């Protein structure tokens, strides 16, 4: 994690430091199901998921890569 980067926690209603875990996510296009390894950030104060723009961008890149590999 970049020392300057923080995520927004809805529960705490503030920008917070976070930790991450990888989690298998699924999405469906048409009748085909795809999976990818998503990065999920969690608030260090309350352990709820937080929103981090750079991680959202990375997960979109991973999703796109999974789709293109199996297409």
C-alpha cells in the first residue's frame, strides 16, 4: 500500500488506512461465466470493505484480462 493512499469507509464515514486480501470473483457475459482474482481492501478500524480508486482500476484490468483470455 502506498503510504499516502487511503480508502473511503462507508461505516466509519472517513478516509482510512486499509489492508487487502485476494478473493475469487465471478462475472457473467451472455451465457458464459468468468472468474478472476480480485483485490479487496478492508478498513483497519472496522474491517468493512472500503473503496480505493486504484484498486477498483486494477480489478477492472484483471476482469478485462480474464475475459480476453477465455474469449
